[in-house]
């Protein structure tokens, strides 16, 4: 899909195919970007979230728009795991979109449906509804909500997708909305390659504190220091021992810095070892936040700063 505005152009990756919620988020970002910069944008769908992120990391596209957290089912773990693995990417902006799910099928009624395909997040967000109205149906994961629509030639099959996707592909909707909670929102990150030094710190580097401080100012990227409201980071701890996590948390608490999100992911090295992801409600370029990041280095094994950014109003 191409939106012609004015040159130069930007390529934006998202989870495809056409009709996914990720594409809707990408379109919202295109609209904002066109108003701010008058750029021409080309949307580039990818089969998986990891592929969309990797496309930005290697320079195939300029931006990737990927889901990071849902208000019902929590974090999109593949986004966190891939971002930890790819050191080249930085968060530029965040945006939040309302999510509505529809049951799409050529079946005449619910009794005919034997299988339901969709993305795992969508299946989980509709599990109570599915248990009530199609309790015997087999739930089958797909790479995306729109990819699930390809199975609908069989009248015994249904898919969960966005109402927009059903409209785009001219498919009948049996029920909507079917998400278990009406206040269903997903937060997306807009990422691109870093223009400066990577703000990743390993133990034993005597210049580590300096690199954090310098990189923090570079993390602003296209946003001004005045409108960056969040900083996202992740770290691993040197050892699984008492106080290993409380010390990094005290770094922020002692300065009155609020953490809007903290969660763990396995390091994939050994059972019981974790990476901790945090969203900090503060600008990494402010002096007291830089000071916190300097001190945080002393309590971590590896520290990665993913970006300082603002939340866009796109809805």
C-alpha cells in the first residue's frame, strides 16, 4: 500500500498482510508523519513481528511499527525478545490504538464452526466469548489476524480478525465485537535504526558511564527534549541473589522516578535467569535521569536503553 504525499519517501514495516491491527497502527503513524514532515510513505508488510523489526535493523526499511503491550493479555513477548537481541534499533514514538475483534466465517451459524484461526493474542483476548458461544471449536494460532482469513473457504472454519480486514476482503462477519473486555487497547512502538552509539553497557567497561550519558542525549532523535515523556530500557543482573532486583529499583525510587511497567523475560541461557524490561516515566536527557542511568550501570550485568520518546495522539 502506498500513500503518495511528497518526496523524499520512507518505508514502514509492519506485521501483515493488509488488514492487520499493526497495519492500522502503521497507517496512523503515516498520517502523523505526513502532517509533520510531508514525507511520502510506503507500507511494507512482513509475515512476522521479528521480520518487521529485523528489516529496520538491516536498513531494508526506515521504520517498524510493532505491538508491544495489550491491555488484556499483557506484553507481546516476541517484540521484547527481538528488541533485546537487535542492538541497532531505537524507539522513536509510541501510539495506542483501540482493538476490536470480529468473528469472520462463511458458516451459517456458530454450530457449524469446528475450527477458529487467529493470532495467539486475538485468541486469548476472546477466550471467554469463544468458550461461551463455540466451546467445542479447535483454536489454531496463525501469524496474524489477517493471515487467518485464508482458511475461510471451508465453511466449518472461522477466523478472528479486525472488522476492517473483513471489510477489505469482503468477508461475512458472524459477530462483533467478540473481545472479552470492551476497553481493549494495544500499545505500539515505532522503531528505527540508531544514528549514534549503542547505549548498551557491559560490565568492566570503564567508559560505560560516559557512554550512557552521551547516548541518553542521542536517544531523543527526532523528538525535542521537552516532549519526550518515556524512556524504555532492559537489563540483566550479575547474579541471582538477595537484593539483585531491589537495588536497580531503588535507583529510580530514590529520585522519585515512576516506573510505568516492569516485567521479566528469560535470558534463554539458564532456568531462573531473567532480563528485566522497564518503562520509565521520565526523559533520559534530564540530568537526574542521566544520574539514575549512571548508577544503574553499577547494579546490572548488561544494560540496554531502547529509546526516549513521546506518546502520539493518533486516534
